[in-house]
């Protein structure tokens, strides 16, 4: 796969300090892209990702923001542009399941937390990126959806699943809205990926059961998702691809 056109691109990865986001940031740096790595609480982890990126000879910046704050996503995009000089690729990866609750036991503040982080931050960051990308003549937005967007998620995660369903549908709608501006919008929908999110919200017994139920016979490390993001960011490899959601799930769901 020829990804040489990623060299020199300016990329912002939200939720870039851990899990899929960290793997994606490292993947872009490996192919010569400059990266802005967003973190909320995991500063040391973000700095480690940045150090790995700089070892590849690219620029790497770490940017702190609480994306549940309504004004933070737009500020983050603006800061990334100020640090890197432009923004070619926005990866909207930050998100969380928050907690598992049956519907009758779901606290109202959790509804708001899911909305602020998983939905509003994606919209706000995308809006700021679109404004900048239109000004510079084009760009690329890649959102992180989830297997849960199609199957409703595991027990007690219906709000998370619904928020990821929004992300998938928003991806398609935004792709139509900005296509004539030279901006492509796609998403990656990971399946059962062994990250700290799963460690916090899913017991090992269930993760092992899901691995056995997956046709490829395993769950995946975050690195197994990286190729899909790089493919979507490359004009050479996917220049005629927009409004798509790429499923990376080992075959556990085949839409």
C-alpha cells in the first residue's frame, strides 16, 4: 500500500494518548505525517506517543482539552492549526462508554455526559475543521464509530451505542455537505479491541467469550485498526471514497 502522500500532512488525533488514538497517531508519524496528539488526563501517555513520533523525524505536539466542555473542541482544532500550520486530517477518536447501566437505572447526568463527549465534541470539532479546510482548499475527516452502532452494544451500553450510531449517520451526512469543498469524510467502526476502554467497562470473561465468537478467533490490539485510518487519509489510496464506514471487527458482524 503506497501511503507516501501522507508525508508532511498535518494530523490532529483526539483521544490520542491511549488505545486506538495512540496507535493511529503513531501510524501517521511512521508514514511521515506531523501529528497533534490530544489528551484529557493522560499527559505522560500523550508525551510518550509524541516522543515515538518525533523519533520518526516528524513534528509532534501534545494538546490538552476536556472535550466535554462545549467550547473545547473548536479551541483544540485552532490550537492544532497554530502549532502545525494547517490541518489536513482530523481524526475524531475521543469518546467513552462512561458506564454500563440498565435503562431504568441510568442517571440523567450520564445521558448528558455521553452526549457532550461522543456527539457534541465530534460535531464541534468537525465544524471548526471544515471552516479551516475550506479555507485551505480541502482536507479529510475520519470519525471513530463502533460495532455498537450496528448491534446496539453489550449490556447496559445502549446510550454509547446510540451515540456511535449518530457518529456513523453524521459521517454520511457531513460527507455529502462538504464533498464539493474537497473534503472527504469517513469513519472506522472497530469491533472488540483490547484497549483500556474495554478493561474499564468489560470483564475478562466476556471479552474472552467475544473472542471465541469472532470468526477470526480473537479480539484485536489497537494496531489492527490503524490501516483503515491511514487508507482513508490517503488521497492516493482512497481519493474516491467518502461517506463510508469501514468495519474492523474480525467478522463478528458482516453488514
